[in-house]
C-alpha cells in the first residue's frame, strides 16, 4: 500500500524548520574558527625571498625582532565565519538519526545543509548559551547526518567540547 503525502505537508515542514533557524528563540548565531592563514608581515625588514633587506624598512633593525611578527616574517590571521544553528544541550531532546547518537557527544546541533561544509572545515565552533558553563568551544564529533523529511535540506551533527 502506497501513501501519498500532499506537497503542502513538506512545504509546511520546511517553513517551520526555516523559522526555527531564523528566530533567536530557537537558534543562535555561532562562530566557526578555521585554521589561521599566514600573511607576510609588512613591517618586517626582510622579504620572504632570500632575506634581502627592503630599503625603507622599519627602524627596529638589529638585535630587536619585529614587534609585529617576532622576526618570523609573517603573521597568522584568524579566519572566522558564522552560521545559525539550533542547539540541543539536553540529550533527552536529541533527534535519533543515522542509527543512533554518539554516546560521548555533548551537544546536538541542527543547521542548513548549505552550512555543513563550513562546519566540516572548521577547527572549532563557539556555541552560545544562556548558561555560561555550557557555552564555549566545541568540535565536530562523528559524521553529520542529513535531515529534512526526505528532502535533505538540513543536517544534524554532534559536537564535543574542544
């Protein structure tokens, strides 16, 4: 026996899920931290090519290292992004997907599938919580799962404190 579900049910489901992700009562904007990128230090007196002195370099040449890069010739630049996630701290509220739940995970999050590559590439994610002891830096724990009434427009992921 085949059951035909009206298209309006799928549309209503997506509308509610999108509302939950857009509303501050149900979701939070979370900051993703990626590996830093190295940029040449403009204040370092030597170039990266053979340590040749650049005329007009800063006056701190000598025993003192560059105050900006410590003499390395480059600086690490922090790379961040933000995504909106529904955050579930209480395991009793977690959605059971993909054959179960990672037993030692600490947090479950739900987000848009378009943001999943960002989460996977991130070193860590800063979660926001009204309870200060829960907020902090977390890492992806296990494989994320597609979610969304057969349409796979959302993901469910488990996180563990970094």
